């Protein structure tokens, strides 16, 4: 017997109920198993109901990704508030916050970083705005480190991109179980994560190549 609309979501919260249902399907079946029909069924609404908020499946996926970036930004903001007075700790904790988010939300991460913008246009501007907002916290972290002498002076973007590339790549390797346990023989995963972050910070302090 299908779940009734009344019990599956609160009045006026259909959009969030659909996003949550989409996340649950992603967790069990991946993107390939996600359809608006399945999302509607899981949320306990008619098959037409999702179209009130999403014109198609890509729009739903964009909304799921947007929600992920909003939550990631909130987590990074909390880290900034807690550690802005200590730039070195701020650097490490920002990276660890990112990795922790990926570990807790692997299915969100995978859709957050799908290719989404056709060349020359932004198809989902709210999603791009949420992604840019999350990235702004990495820029803040770089600028704090520059002010403290932990990173060389200059435009913060290359430094932010170097850290993001490393931390994001490591996050995706971890949530994809792509690193063999044999890699960590004689040490442990968390020690290697911190050592990797040490190398990023050391690279920030080096003179740029000419």
C-alpha cells in the first residue's frame, strides 16, 4: 500500500521531501536508478507531483547538488567561526571538514561534482551560486594563512585550487574505497591525511616557479 501524501512530508515541504527521497534512491541505486517516478513513489505523492518543482530529472539532481553545497558551506562556515583566530588550525580543520562531509554524504558528493554547465552557459544558476559560496570559504582560509605568513603573498586563487584539488581528490578516493588497505601498512589513514595536508601547506610557502 503506498504511503499517503499526508504522512510522507509536511504540508508545503514537497520540494524537500522529493530531494530527500532522491538522496535515498541515490544511496541504494546510484544515479542510474534515479527517476522522477521512483522519487514520487518514495515520497508518497502522485507521479505528476515532482513536476511542480522540477521540470526534469536533471533539475532534481541539480537541486540535490545545491542542497549539498549549502550544507558543505554551512559546515565550512562553522569551522571558520571556530578557528579563524588560529590560521594554521583553520587550514587543517577546513580540509578535515571537507573530507568529513564527503565521508558522511558520499552520494551527495558524487552528484555535486557531476559535469553540469554546458560550454558558455550556466544551466542551473542557483546550484552554481551555492557551489561558489562553498568555494569562498576556501578563499577565506587561504587569505587568513597569507596574513599569518603561512602562505606566500599573491592572488589566493592558485593556492585555493591546489588545496581543493588535493583535498577533493583525496575525499573522492576515500569514499570510493579506491585506496587499498595495503597502502596504509605501518601507519594509518588519518596520519596519512595529515601528512598530505602538511605537504600542501609546505607547497604554499614555496616560491612560485618563474
